[in-house]
C-alpha cells in the first residue's frame, strides 16, 4: 500500500503561495540587477549582453537558494532546540507541582493526625 497522502491545509497552501511570490520577487530582482550590471558595458553585442545577464541571474538565484537552504536548516535546528528546552521546562514544572502537592498532602496528614 502507498503511504497516506498528506492533506493540504489552508495554512500550507498560503505558505506555498507566499514562498512562490517571494521567489518570483527574487527572480525579478536578479533580472533587474543583471540588466543594471551590463548596462555600462556598451561594447558588448546583444548576444554577449544576454549571455552575461543569464549567467548573472543564474548565479544570483543559486546564491539565493543556498541562503534559503541555510536559513531553513537553521530554523529546523532552532525548532528542535526550543522543543527540547520546552520539554525539560515542562518536566521541571510538573515535578515541582507534584512535590508541592506531596508536601501539602503530607502536612495536611500530619495536622489531621494530631
């Protein structure tokens, strides 16, 4: 049997749309910067200009992808770290609450037995 298909929630779809729009903005920015980069090079032929622009865009997008992958990896590690800290804090709080309850119960038992 195949693994169960993951159903998309509205939040998942919104995140995908947001990611798509952000990437398209990055592509547009890379294209604009490439055009600005080759603009002062008037001696280039049209084909050379287009080739340099394409190389510039490809390089910019490759670097942007690497940055995003680094950020995503850091987000995952931070999430794991915070989840671990939360579990430890929750254990300490539950332990403290149980200790307080045990102490109050013991005190009430001693007071009632006298």
